[in-house]
């Protein structure tokens, strides 16, 4: 006991001495001392991630959020590296206490982002950011304050929209790009500020110019520009918001390595022996390392090794030299040609860019030319043209040659070559102004096609063309306005993730380590800045639909978090994400237990309506349902006509989307709803309002066919066109799956229904028979048995009583019953 207390005393003396010593050191020195310590923390302090390429698909599970600990319930403990806990934090705290603003901001970052596994505390962070900006204005701190007041950190601090906007603006004034991006998005959609496209365009343009500058510098640094995109909907790991089959929004990413392995599988399928085509293996391994993947870091060194091996193998097998030492190739089989030339082109490209090897223009040119000899590829042509244009490796600039090469690459449909060609032509224009020269049209068209080919840099130029008036010169018919220009700039900026959106990568890294709270932080920052996919990811971390059959315990969602989720789903919905719109509709049409979300059919109706207008099958189905039962703004008046229309659209959208995806999915619910409507029509003719004038009252079935026919007429010209095209192209015209199935299938359902009636009767009989048999065994007196039966079933329909009193022979009775059932069948 004594020993313990002495130790404690000594320790406290030491620590107060430490503090005493610290307080005598100037705070800036303390800060740099802390940085010094931080540098000693090893990269690997975190250990292995929770998720990897093999286990994340279909397996991403967001645990219950625990309001006691303000974090998700996760089993993994966070270990703060010792040096951070013992030295870095105390040093920073001391400097912060002395009012050193850099330390204040750094600590605030630690408590917000949870660097080095430090436990987050948003209220503490808010306080530190606030203190820091009180001492000295700082763009990043202002932005973080704006972000915290805007989101309320999902319940941990107070929401204050006015302060949020003010701080974002202060951040912008201090040149913080994050704040500018947030303001650009807010102005575009009128969030916390009046909607103003011009204002938004102003902000986006400012960032776009900055981004373009970065692009130029990057090119000079030889960095690869096809960086990984972390702007993803994490829910796509689970197949989308509604799971694999039912989600209607397209996935936000495809795993590269999975695509490659699929390609390899295809070869296996065609029984190509990969050992005979080692180039394919080497090429794909090289490309895998060259491009990297979310779970698979790029490694240019390794990529270079594979590609070089691929090329050398080709040389060994196919190269031959004539007497003068001139190289040519033996005939190469048609598969090897493709991969060998790709390997050579990539090798040349890596020499050109200095990736995985020292930059060497001579080697680059040699391999690019070689690859052209084996087979022309757009990539090699584009690189060679670029080298000629920039006079790399001592090549003389020859304008005609450059243009010829670019043209050839463009013919092979390379978006990169289109961009380079357009840029080259701009450089040839007077004053480098594309609106002045003779190449206007060619520049404009190539840039446009490069944009649609997915080239990021082209987005900038295209946006610029819209602003500078080039578009209206070349293509006056196309409408040109502020919203269309903003779109190009917005996407351009969102593609430059590494520059403008560092929080996306952070979020993903935190996610795969199972730090859901930090992941949410990262995604929600990007969500505030208007990234659609980040909005869905953030919303998903806040709220998850729970499947009916789920072995996990049922989750609850604290009120502020649910509200934040809805806010993000609404943002995503206004950016036209169908799944988010549907989810909101579902949320408001059913309400949510244990929460403030009560049924609101009007709101649900408008979400479904929006989804249906975007050709969502689910949305149209729900609208039909609401009309059928008179829910929502239809004011309790049932409208079967509208119901039928939306059910029909639902079926049509479903067939169309299935065709697009090449899958077949479950259409039974829709057909069932249509059938249900038919039966209702039997009793409620007046509810088919619009129909009443037109129909000839000669029976429900005819009337229904009329509705269908009428709609068919509307699209009959479309069908005729489709038929004509099919004929023209020599393909088979799909004989109207869409329009015939619509009621043929439903007709089968009528038959199915009657059959179901029959089955019910049949089963009922069998049961009764069994009971009778049992009774028979118990009491062998027929009369008593009948008596029992009548007591059991006093409401038995008429026919039942007509059954033969002495029907002991099973077979006979069954036959009789079937007769009854058939009678029902005809009665319908
Ligand atoms: C929340 O966390 C605390 C501390 O870890 C734990 O005791 C409690 O059971 C958790 N609550 C829920 C609802 O999981
Ligand atoms: C903490 O993490 C954030 C997010 O990744 C990062 O921006 C910041 O620079 C980090 N701070 C330090 C001191 O490492
Ligand atoms: C890339 O691969 C090389 C060679 O295999 C290896 O030495 C290097 O450490 C790797 N780099 C990274 C970042 O993994
Ligand atoms: C529900 O919302 C009302 C006001 O909109 C609020 O007073 C009440 O506390 C909320 N209930 C819960 C459980 O959060
Ligand atoms: C429903 O009723 C309200 C008021 O009773 C009315 O304002 C609204 O227009 C009606 N909606 C429809 C679709 O009839
Ligand atoms: C059906 O009636 C509604 C109003 O009751 C009307 O808005 C709609 O245009 C009508 N549809 C047709 C096809 O006549």
C-alpha cells in the first residue's frame, strides 16, 4: 500500500515537473517537438483491415450506433500509439493552452478525424477550432466549423444553419477550397442560401481553373492521371440500397481486378490454354499493378517488370533480323498479336512517363513504333503524336505528321487522342483562342466526344467552350445556359479527387478498418460538398434498411441521425438518384417504428411520382398501389384507371430495365396487382372513371382489353419503327414481349386463380376426408359422424349439405367434389 502511494506521489511530481518544464518552453517549439514525435509513428500501427477484397462483397455490415459511447458498437479496440498518447497529445495540449493556434487546429483535427486512433470528441474539436479562429483566421478551421454547424455532427453538437453558412463564407475568404466547393453546391441547390446558378457557376469556375492548373503541373511531374476514384456508394458492396436484384440505380464502381479475372475466366471458357498465351497473363498482371484497385495498391515497379517480361517473351518468340540487322516479326497468331502489341505500347508509355523506370524518350519511341508494327493501337499512336507535338526525344515538330497520327488514333476511338488533338488545334489557333481559328468545329466536336468517352480534362475545356461562346458559334441549336455549364465544371472538379476531395479516400480507408464513425465523417464532408455518391454512403452509414429475414438484431436509429440520413437521401434524390427517392417514398409510406417518422402519404406520393417519372418500375408500382387504395393526395378516392396505368408502366419499365441488364426478374407482384384490378372492376365499374364513356359495357374482359388496346395504339408507331429497324438490320424483332405479355400473362393468372380456387376446395376436402377417416376409426357409426361434421362447420356452403350422406367411398366423393369445383370454375 505504502509503496503504491509513494509511486503515485513520485509520478505526480514527475508529471507536474514535466508540465512546469513544458510551460517554460515557447509553444511553437512544443508544437514542432510534437511533430517530431509524430514522424516516428510507424505506418503499420493499425494492423490489418477488417474488410478486404475477398470478404467485403455482400458483407458490409454497419453495426448499431450506441449513444452512450457516441460510437458504433464495434468489437475492435482502437490502440493509440504510445508515443502519441504520452508525448504528442500532452505537448500539443500545452501549446494549445498557451494559445498557439496551429496546435489548437491540429488537436481539433485529431479529435475530429481520429488520427492515430485518437478517440473522437466533436464538441471538444468544435471548441478548439473556435479558439483557433478567435486567435487567427484560418481557412481550414472555418470550413470545419461550417461543416460542424451544418450537420450538427449527427446529434453531438447543435445545428446552426446561419452560422454554418457564415463560416463557409469565411473559409472561402481565406481561400479554403473545401469551403468554396461547399458553397458552390449550396448555391446550386439553394441549401442554406438563396438558389443562384450564377453564384454557383462563379465558385465552380474558380475551382475549375485551379484544377486545370494542377492538371498541367501533374503532366509535367509525370504522374498518372487515371487515379482511383473513391467517390463510391459503399452500399454497392451490398448490391445497392435495395440489394442486388431490386436496386434500380446503377453501381458506382466496378472492381478492376475482378474484371481482369473475369476476362481470364472467359479465356478459360473458350478453352484457350493460357500457357500457350503467356502474354495474356503477363499483360493482365502488369495492368493490374499499373492501375491498382481499392484493395490492391498500384506498383509501377512491379507493373514494369511484368510488362517487360511480356515484351521480351514476344521478342524471343517472334522477332527476326535480316542481314542488315533490321527487325521484323514472324507471323503471330491472332490472339497474341493483340496482347503483345498492348504490352509493347504500355512499355513505351511507361518509358515516356517515367513510370516504374527512368524516363527515356528513345526507348519510349522504339517500343511505341514496334507496337505499331505488330498491331496499331490508339494508345501508341496517341503517345507518338504527343511526343512529336512536344518534340520529346529530339523529334522535329512536323504539324502534318502530328495531326495525321492524332487522326489515326481518333479513328480508333481514343478519347485521350481526341483531347490531345483538340488541344493541339487550339495551340495552332490565333492567340491560342479556339473561337478565332479555322479549327473551331473540329476542336469543339473532338472535345465533346472526349467528354463522353470519359476524359476528365476534356470536361474543363468543354465547360470553357460553353462560357467563351465557342459552342454557340459552332452549335447554335444546342441550348446553352448556366445549369448546363455548371454540370461540366462540377463533374470536372469531382473527378479531381486528390486535389479537391481528400476526405473520400480517408473515408474509404477508415471504412475498411471498421471505423464507421470516421468513415461517416469523411463521406459526409464530401456529401456537404455535393457529391452524390458520398451522400448515399453517408446516409447509409446513418440509416440502413433492415431485411425482413435478418439474423442480426434489429437496429434502432437515434432521431438526429435519422433526420441527417433523410437530409442526405433528399440531397441525393434531388440529384436524381432513383433508389434514394424510392427509399424516401417507402420510409414515408410505412413510417418507422420507434421514431418520429410517421406515415405521410402525401410525401410518399410525391417521391414515388418523381421516381416513376424517371422510369422506375418500383415507383410506378407504388403509385398504382396508392391509386388503387386511394392513399395520399388522391384524397381517398380510388382511381382504378390511374392504378392500371401505373401498374402497366411498372411492368413496361421492369421489362425494359431487365432487357438492359440482361436479367430476368420477378414480375409476379405487378401481374398480380393487375389481376386484382380486373376482379375489382367486376364490382366497381364506376371507379374506372375515364373508361366509362368509351366502353361498350359488354363485359369486363373486353373493357379491359380496350384499355390495353388504347395504350397499344399510342405506341404502335414506335413498334412499327422498331419492326422496320429490325428488318433493316436483319435482326429478329422481338415479337412484342412488352405489349402482348401485358395481358396474356394476366389472362393466365385468371386461370391460375380459378385453379387456386379448385386447389383450395380440393385441399379442404382432403382434410375433411382425413378427419372423417379419423372419426371413422374412433366411432364406427356413420350417422354420428355426419352430425359432428355439421356442428364443426355450421356456415358450410350450400353444396356441402348436398353431399351424399353415406359417402364413405373416397374415390366417389372426390369425384363429386371435383364436379363442384368445376362448377365454380364455370361460374366465374
Ligand atoms: C453501449 O456501450 C456500452 C459501453 O460499451 C455498453 O455497456 C452498452 O451495452 C452499449 N449499449 C448498447 C445498446 O449496445
Ligand atoms: C488527420 O487526418 C486528416 C484526415 O485524413 C488529415 O487531413 C490531417 O492532415 C491529419 N492530421 C495529421 C496531423 O496527421
Ligand atoms: C513495388 O514492388 C517492388 C518490387 O517488387 C517492391 O520492391 C516495392 O516495395 C513495391 N512498392 C510498394 C509501394 O509496395
Ligand atoms: C418528435 O418530434 C417532436 C417535434 O417535432 C419532438 O418534440 C419530439 O421530442 C420528437 N420525439 C422523439 C422521440 O425524438
Ligand atoms: C385533395 O384535397 C385537398 C384539400 O381538400 C386539395 O387541396 C387537393 O387539391 C386535393 N388533391 C387532389 C389530387 O384532388
Ligand atoms: C383520366 O382522368 C383524369 C382526371 O380524372 C385526367 O387527368 C386524365 O387525363 C384522364 N385520362 C385520359 C386518358 O382520359
